[in-house]
C-alpha cells in the first residue's frame, strides 16, 4: 500500500551520522532571524571575558520546519523536566550589544 506520494507509510529513513558531526558543537547562545521564506538560526559560543564570539554553526530552515522544531523542542523539554525537574529560568536573555563582523575582520 502506498500513499499519494508513492511511498509506503511504514517506510523508514536511514540517517547517516558521521563521527565528526556526532561530536557536536557547543553553543551557549542562539540568534534567530527570518524572512518570508526561511528562518536562520546562528549557534554561537560566547566565552566569559572575551569580547568576540564566533558563530559555530548556522542552520537555515523553512517556516514549516521551524514550527515543527519548536514543537519538538517543547516536547523534549517537557520530557526532560518530567525526568529531572524544572529548568530554572534566570529571567531573560543576556543583554549585550552584538555586531556581526565579516570573517577576518578585527
């Protein structure tokens, strides 16, 4: 039995995860921008006492995928808090001026 797109409903997707990607990238700040057709999420590593922070990864998604990502994050946060307790919220995002320089700019 196939759906309207010609795929079997129980068909699985094999996802490949290289060792390099599996290591992950640490980020403690995310900045999000959007246009009418995409959301851009920059994951940044901000180090204490260092005035310069680097974007470690940029992910670009469609608005529909951004909404699915939001739902998945909500679901996972609920599961996390059920298992480990409430995540404390320190009262908002850090407030500091941010400017985006080009690579190699001092």
